[in-house]
């Protein structure tokens, strides 16, 4: 499913035209990105949490030159699904494959 499919599905379920739905979806993404850029997590009850994870510095290998390289620490966006989200997907997939 791509972004256009998500927008179409939301528009169909809510009865709202696609253009305002697209603006709402885009606005949601902008708010999540802006919050994560500030270091704030975004909690959506029953769905999950958008958060920033810190990757520690580590030593990697350049296999072409057989040398060690230092990889600096970095921050990456992540999503942690909530229990309700996980349980619904798990139940749906178990019923689908059974």
C-alpha cells in the first residue's frame, strides 16, 4: 500500500474528499517529523509511538581495504507499535492463514 492508497482508503471510510484527506495526512507526517527533530516522541494511544533511537558509536570494517573504521553515533527515527496494534495484526494474520 502506498501513500495514495492510504489517502483513498481514508477518504472512502470517512466520506471526506481526497484533497482535504491528503492535506490531513501530509500535516500528520509533518507534525511527527517536526516533533522527532526536536527530540520529542509522538504517542498515539492504541496505535504506537514514533521515537528517535540513538545508535551507539562502533567500529566497523572496510572489507575491501581490510581496515577498521570508526562509525560515529547517530540518531534514527523508529516506530514501536502499541499492544492493541500488535494484537489486531497478529489475530488478523492468524485468521487469514488458518
